[in-house]
C-alpha cells in the first residue's frame, strides 16, 4: 500500500519568538503524527514570523539551515515520529537571507527550497532563489516545493511536474486579496486548484492565521487532488487546526497521467513555446 495521511498545520506563529514557534509547531506535528500523518506541512515563515521591517531585522531572526534550532528541532521530531516535515524558515547563509522551506525526513535533511518569486517588500528583504524548483524523491512519492506567491506562477507547478512531482507543497502566508468575495473561494485556492489540475498532481496550500504588525492572514488552508478539486478544507479563517486527507502519490500515477480525454503534460507543445523562453 502506498497511500498515507497528508496533514497541513494551520497555526499562528509568534513574531520574533523562534523558541515558542518551535514548541507550538512541535505540538501540532505530534498531533498530526498521532492521527497517522506521514507528511506534515507547516506555514511559510513559521520559525520567527513574517512582517520584518527591513533586511537587517530579518537577518536578526534568521537561522542557518539545516543546523539552526528550528531545523534541528523539526529533524529530531521527524526521526522520532518517522514522519516527513516541510516548514517555512527565515534562513541565513553567510550574509544572505532567504525566505525558505526546509524539507526533513526520518533520515535527516532532504533539502531546502528558497522562495523564487518575491512579493511586495520581500524584494528588498530577501535574496532570490537562483537554483530553481527541486523535486525530492521520498518513499511517499516525488514532492516539489514552492512558497506562497510562487503559486501565482504556472511555471512553479510545471517545473515540478516536468520533473515527475506527484505533489507540490506550498507553505504560505496568504493575505486578503482586494475584491475577493467573502462567500467564494480565496484567490489562493484557485491557484492551487488550477496548478493541480493542469499538472495532474496533488497540491497542499498551508497558510497561517492571525494579525502580525497590522497585517492580516486569512487561513483557509486547503489540500487539493490531482483533478483540481479540494480533498480537505478550506480550513477556517481564524483557528489553529490540522487539515488532513488520505492521498496516494505513487499508486495514482498511471490514473493521473493516462486520462483518455486530456493529458496536460503529454499534450504539451514545446515546439510552440520556445519563442517565449
């Protein structure tokens, strides 16, 4: 059997308090594992919060990866509980600062993704990803990573899908979108759903809640199936909670990719796209 329980942790990180955030995230990781989860996804910037005044302040709260306290704490949990964890960390690498997501498993550090598409003030705070979109081979399946605003770019999902990704996880800090109706899906949901459908992969968009330095975060985390329809969520707008769904990344590969009507990956026309790239 290749199916497993996928869990997203919708939580409220405390600004500037990495120790408290490690304790809070550890509680939720343990809760997810107790429910049977094998992969646990945490929000963007879960280590120390998000709304930094400037680059210097971000650097003050940044940690090395994978040797910093947040990564090593999550790694210890991954080994103890035999789970895989993806979580957002403010990363320091020499004099560089990144908005990153660390990927940890029972055997330790699998890799780190640095946010590719920087949003708003992030452009003056963080350094940019220069290595692309890695896909990680795990016993659960092939897993790609993006962070929040990366979901607004179809290249994020397509880059992962072309490398065989079965799932794209998106630690996120979604904020209100002007004009978005209260009774409809969040804009981020549409991005996750489209990315999943167009690339025949699962997508996990896991957001935070709360207000930090005046900035509201909208919650509403969601897990999406490869047909583009939500499997779980959206979660609430203002509660810490787990979002879970049974998924089968490996066992559904043939079913996902052999649709007799449409195969968005197989039916691509790269000969027509080259002029764009």
